[in-house]
C-alpha cells in the first residue's frame, strides 16, 4: 500500500511562486513514475508533470514547461513541484500520484496512476 500526502498549497498573486510537496510512504519502487496533476473548477483532471523516481527522468505538460519544476528527495521520500510565474489559470486543486506497475513513458494520463493524494488547493489572484 502507498500513501501520498500533499502540502504547500495556498493563495498567491499573479507572478508569484509556490512549492508543493508530496510525502510518500509505503512500497515505492524507483522505476515507476510519480506525477502531479491538477483539476480546475468544473474541468477534468489534467497532467502537469511527472518523473521517474529512480532515474530522475522528467516530463512536463506544455502549460508547465519552463515555469514548473518537478524534483525529488530520495532520502525524504518526497516529490516536489516548484511553480514559478504563476497565472490565474493555474488555480486548481493539485494532486500527486504514483503509477505503480506502469512501463508507459511519458506517463501523462490519469488512468495510469493507481495511488493519489488528497489534493492541495492553489489559488492565484489577479
């Protein structure tokens, strides 16, 4: 069993930054992806970024490329999402997820992920 707990959300102004954290516990294998997704109000869940825990390979959605950085701290079993130059359209609930068992890469589809955190709200004011 895997547990994922997000933190770090909040309210910031346009152009500001936030760093989200996802603390993972349980059976995490380095060859499988960890991902960040978001779900804006009234919309479907969408991919933001993913990385392979062991190798550090990363992949980003076009909307995140150049502004967001996904990283991990193996010692702390934690994945981060550093978000810079935030825009009002980044307002969403952000979820981290773990795709145990998948060999798909880039792992940018929600259905590939079988463990999810509870989400953390990010609100960007204009």
